């Protein structure tokens, strides 16, 4: 091509569009003119010019053409259009000529399916091809099924077409018809979707909507085609409006990337190893619905014993089970049930009090008269554990076995309060969902005296473990919290508790011990729920490695794994919070006559803020009169929006 002289006004293909050469070659390049934007009803066509090398274009006709405008105008008027590709009954004159040419070539066995140059092919049905007609002929050949262009030849500067076999044409037409029918069916579906009148079989088209509602993707072709905003909330609403989902469908755990199933890798049976047999009976005290007790307490007259489940006896650092637990961060507790961090089938081997003898990692704590920890030792133990509900433990609090524990708890509260501990009591609720009927029940969370006692025992174990780790230079997950900036004046009642809670800082987890001001403890770690929390599990892995004389996890690795576990735990916490709100809204829908008390806890903003104890909810609304702190008003729920997780409360 470089040796061929291309004349002025020759018609060429440049970037698969028509252009003309406007001058002679200079420095190996030809000046050309091409259209950059077609004309519209309101705007004229836009043209551009450029100098291009011969390898960047292909000569369609040596010319001369009248003008680029004339070439394009002829094609607009006479050429087969792209929309006619699958129309084999077109009455377009150029289409008829191409069809006759194809039939002529097909009838000749020597030329059937043989490549034909553009010049030879156009001369068969146009005779002497004019430059102004060349683009129209080229586009017509491209826009029929009878010929396919050889792109390989075009790369070599030649324009060649190949007649398609009739069988190939028939198959292309069949596929086009099938695609057209699919497009029509989809258009009919989208029309039904916009009217919220889906048919049962339409659910197959809504899979991408479900994926968006569940957070598995951020796009939905269906919603895009229906001109709907592509958000999880809008997808959720669409699924409700069309009846594909029921209002009881809870998408939030999956939307936060959490599994609704417990871990499935079974822990190995506890190893046969030397353990200290503890003589005193220990008490596992928990809610009546708890089936994974992981702590038990006892006082032997000298030492306080806090026994904790010992899954770290078989879960090794960075093992597959450890990695799975780290990704989950914690057990997910939602009204539908628990999705456990560790395999549920392993509970009997590791939970306390489910068998006659329980294996535990135990903290033996020596306390002084003010309940300060004088010493804490850690042992691998065998313990006889008896289970009690909180209610039964309250009844037995004056017994010889339990009375010392309640007394220790009371002294520990006093000690922590003197150190600046912050005690906050906000209303909590317990939400249950019937697995069959999906009826929701919400009842106030009651904290029996024994649950407060157990809490103090767990705090002592966490403090003792932190002291033990610090004393023995063990890299450890220490939990700390900065002191709150409390105002000089704090209201009484619930408003005061709310004010204090707003002043609290987030907790921090790191490998350097620091004051936990909220608890009033000089150093602290969480070690009492290794079946439920990854931070506790990794703490146990460190303690057991130290007891066994094995290598410890170094500080940098510890920090990384703490961070990963904390990310999973926070996701679980957010999913739990969103799930609780979901079921609260379902409860309000199921109980349209609900009314409840709302207590004013803050009246300093644009709108007063209220707490609704019976629902465990906080809300803003404008009452009919000015509200004083701790003053209450009866409200009802309106404008309940499940996908957006919103509800308005208004005075009755």
C-alpha cells in the first residue's frame, strides 16, 4: 500500500467509518476528512480532519467522490441499515441486488463460499461502481446475512467478503428469532414488574434483584432495565412489593457477609494430657435457653476459681479452624438462632457441665480483703460442674456454695466504683421469633442478681488473666477504654444514664495493657468466652502455649489477628443490631394496635430524643407540649418501612 499513490477525494475506511482523502501525501501521511458526529433534528453534522498513515485506513474506492457529504447522504438513503440484518424479506433495492448476487454465486459450485473482493462483488450487482455509492454498497454487504467480511484481509489493506452457507444463514436467523422472542418476553416481564403484577414463573428473572438485596452484588440488570434505583433497600422493597419475599425475610446477616450456618469443621476430641483435678464443685450459671455454657465459678474457702471452656486444647494458632473463627469474629446471635463461631457438634466435648467431668482452662485467683487480685495462676483442669439457671441461683444465693460468690461480687463492685467505674443501666429487650409462624415476641430483658454476680466473676478472670500475661511477658489481647468526659451535672433517672452513655469512648484492643476506665480496672482482657469470641480464643491459645512451653504468637502477628477477628466481630454486631430492628418492625406490623411509653432522655436538640423501654428503641419526635427530662408520653407506631428500617412514633 505504501507504494500506491492515493488520489484526492478517494473514499476510504477509517476506524470502520467512511472518510475521504483531501490532499497529497506528506511525510508518509494523507490528510483526510471524516464525520465525528451525525446530524440530529436540532444539530448539524460535525466533521473533523486529520493526517493519517496508510496503514491506518483501507481504500474503498479510488475516487474521485463528489464530497464526503454526498457519500454519506447516498448511504443514508439507499444502503441496507443495521436494523435490517436479519430481515430476509427486505424490499430495499440494494438488498435485492445483493440477494440475487448471492444466489448466483451459490449456484456456481466453483465459487460457492469462496472469498470475493469488494471490487468484484460490487461489480456483480452494481456494474460500474461510483465513488459516491461505495460506502452504501459496503454498508449493505455488512448489513445482510448473505456475506461475512474477512477481517484478516482488511488488516492487510484488502476488503474481502465470503458468502455464507445457507445452513449458517438459517442458524443465524433462528438465533435472532429466539433472541427476539426472549427480548419480547423480557419486555412483558418488565411491564408486569413495574405494575407489581408478577406471575409465579417470573421469579426466575428476579435472581439478580435478590442478589442485590442480599448484598452479594451492587448491580441488578432487572432493576436497571426497569429504571429503578439499584440499592439493597430498593431491591428489598421490590421483592416485598412483588410478593417474592415476605416481610419476615431477614437479609441482614447475609448482607453483612455472614453465614447463617455454624462452622462445620469439627474440633478434634480433647487430648489426653495431664490436668489438675479441682475438688470444689463449680457452678455454670446462665439463661435457661443457653445450651453452650462456657464458664463456671467456685470458691474453695481461699481461692476464687473461674473455669472456662478449653477449645484451645485442640485449636492450634493459624489452623483452619482458627482461621475460620477469626473470619467470623464471634458467634452470631439473632432471634432466628445462633450461627456459631465453632462447630456446634463439638459443644459436648468443650462446653462445661454437659458431661460428668469437664475439661477447662482455669484461673485460680487470690483476693485480698478489698477484692484486689493478689495472685492469679492458670491451670489445665478437670472440674465437676453443675448447671443452674439465673433464677435458681438467685433462690440459692444464701447457700454455703453460692453465698461467698455473691459477697465477692459485691466487694468487687465497690472496688471498681472507687476506681471510677461507670455503671450504665439502659433498658434492654429479648426478641424471640417462632420458627414456624414467624410471630415475634419482645419482652424486657431482666438481669437477675446472679447474672450480675457472674459478670463480676468474669471481670475478675479477665483482670487476672491480664495480670498473669503481663507478669510472664506474654503477648496478649489487652482491652482498654479511655475515661469518659462526664459533665458536672448529670440528670437523674434514664436521662442521666443516657447522658453518661453518650460520653463513653469506644474500647480498644492491643498488646499493651492500659486502664479500662469504664470498668475501673488497671488492666483487663476478655478470656471467658472462647467458644463464642475469637479474641478470647486467641488469648487461650497464648496461655496454653505458655503453659506447654511452646512458641508464643509474636506481638505483630497478635495485633494482625486481633484486628481481623475484631472486623468479623463488628460485622456480626452490626448484623445483630440490624436484625433486631428488622424483627422489631415486623412485631409492630403484627401488632398494629401497639402503644407504649416513650421517656424523654434529651431535650436540648432540635427535636427531643426518647427511649421506648418496651421495644429497646431510641427515637426523635416532636410532642404536642414541651417535655421535661424523664417525662413520658404514650406513643404508637406509623410509617413502618421494613427495607429502610425506619418507623415514626407519634403521641397517641
